[in-house]
């Protein structure tokens, strides 16, 4: 029997599969494939965040951060640099803490 996954997985997943006396079939992605699969994985994790609550949601958010870390790395940046930019944007344009919902803008 076989299960088809065709998805990017964490580095230790093949070892975990082997520890269950199963045989993972893997390959190393090209740079372009890696970028596409990270983006696909980010969307997958986003959907999981939307469907999770409590501690499960926090774990899914952590998964998203891990993917963001490697997407940033593809752009020669670190997660810390991304967070610093987020802080700068928060200072310039504000954050989402006040829950402001813009309904419309009236023009003259």
C-alpha cells in the first residue's frame, strides 16, 4: 500500500516515517520548486489557522512563521529582519490593535 503526499515536509519527517518501518520516497526540490512549494505550504497552514482555535491555532501560527522564515531566506533576509520591518510599518502606519474597520471614504 502507498499514500501519495506530493508536498514539502519538515526535514525530520523522513526519519519519523522510517522509525515506523515505512519507506519514504523523497527528492530535493530545485530553487524554483522550493519557492512554489513554500508558497503552497503557507496557504495550507493559513487554512489550518482559520480552522483551529486555542493552542492548536498557536501551533498553526508557529508553522506559518517557520514557512515565512524560509521564504524570507529565499530573499536573503531573516525572520528577524521581517519582524523589524513589521515593527517599522506599525510605527508609520499603525498596527491592527484598535480593530478599526474602514467602511468607506467620502470624497468631495
